[in-house]
C-alpha cells in the first residue's frame, strides 16, 4: 500500500499544482477593452454570466486552498503509519477534493467557460470518488480493487489536465 499511496499522493499534488500554476500565470485577464470605467463587474467579454478576472481569481483561491489542504493530508499517507491512520488521511484527501469541487461549482464563470467549469467540477468529484474507492478497498483488504485505483487516478488526472488547459487558454495566462 505504501507505493500506491505515494503514487496517489503525487497524482493529487500534481493536480493541485496544475491548478495553482494555471492561475498564477501572468498576462491580462482579457476584460473587454471597449468598456468604460463604469462597466459592472458582472459583465464579461462573452456576454455571459461571469467576469473573467473574478473567475480566474476564484479558481486561483480554490486551487491554492486545495494545494494547502492536500499537502497537509498527503504528508500523513506515506511513512510507517498504521493502516487506520492512512485511511484517515485518504478521507482527508477526499474531503479536500470535494471541497474544491464545491468551490469550483460556486464560481460564476463567463459563458464561454461554463461548460469547462462544469466539467472540472465533475472531474474533481470523480477524483474524490476514486479516492473513496481506494479508502474502502484498503479498509476491506481488497487488493484487486486497490490495483485498479492508480490507473483510474492517472486517467482522471489526464482529463483534469486537459480541462485545465482549455480553461487556461480561454482566460489567458
């Protein structure tokens, strides 16, 4: 379980790092240049529901909170802890990812980012579900189920990376 837990930890941290790296990039927030200084913050360049700058800031906050929370949780998974302590750490990881999914769901993305944001939320929830599967497999000593976790984590990590890249290309970075 130690190797699988370490691999899971790296996968989860890679996702959190991608979120933070994506939001930490420089450049403009692509607000409409034809607007006057009295343009309401809730108007976006795409005529949709959210403001690109506010959305980008929200993604950054959720990503940073996720990374901080995960680093704390994942630092406990490795090492010579008991199985129950590792399971508690996996539960903390699941809670962190679920909280991030809720955070992304609460954002008000511009119309051109709504579908991508919804996909990001679904993928984060799927990631949390996989972590939950790993936790229950570990609790039950189900080595076959545990063996399926890493490939599933890799697949969702790839999907998350693609979704984040699409979002980044639309908000500018």
